[in-house]
């Protein structure tokens, strides 16, 4: 699937800055560098207005990240790589999604197993069901 035109500048920033996430919110672009769902979780908890109606480009979107985007009210998303469960969650929420690659699930950094948050959220059917699982995961870091 080709990236949506309005997201092209965000994708260019994502690639040129080497960040993990770029968000356009309230007319401003902001880069984020933390791994996994850390930045999205922080924003949802502490700066939810940044996610509301935002457009974003992310390197990797798994089900946990997708759940945080849904709960935050993001309106448009691009991912270099997205998992099928994440894509389904975003589409079910009416969020416009484009991506370069869709995979069955996100793998961990070592390449030995599923991403821990993807695995944790695998049986959840809604973004709301994912949130307490992600909260527990973040609390244990």
C-alpha cells in the first residue's frame, strides 16, 4: 500500500532523523525516539491532546501501539512495518492506515520470539482491553 500524500513529509522526517515516531498535531511535527510503546504510552497518559486527531508515521506498529493510537484518537497512520492484528484494530476504529509491509506479528529485537507487547495483547479484542496489559508491562520496566 502506498503512503497517503499528507503523510509523505512525516515519512521523510522519520527516515532522515532516524527517530522511531513522528507526529503531526495541531500544525506541528514532533519526533520521538524511545523504543516500543513508551512514547505513545507517555503521550496518552500525560499529553493526550498531542494524539487527538493527529497524523503519525512510525517505523513499527504492533497491536499495543495500535491500541494506544486508537485510545488517543489518532486519525491517520503510516508504518514501515505493521502487524496484521494492529492493522485490523486501526481499521476497525476508522483510522486511515498506510504501510510498506504487513506481517503476521511483530518480533522482538533479538529476533527470537514475538514482541512482548504484541504477545501480551494477542488475545485482547479491543484497544480498551489492551490498555491494562500495556500499563502492567510499562510498570514492570
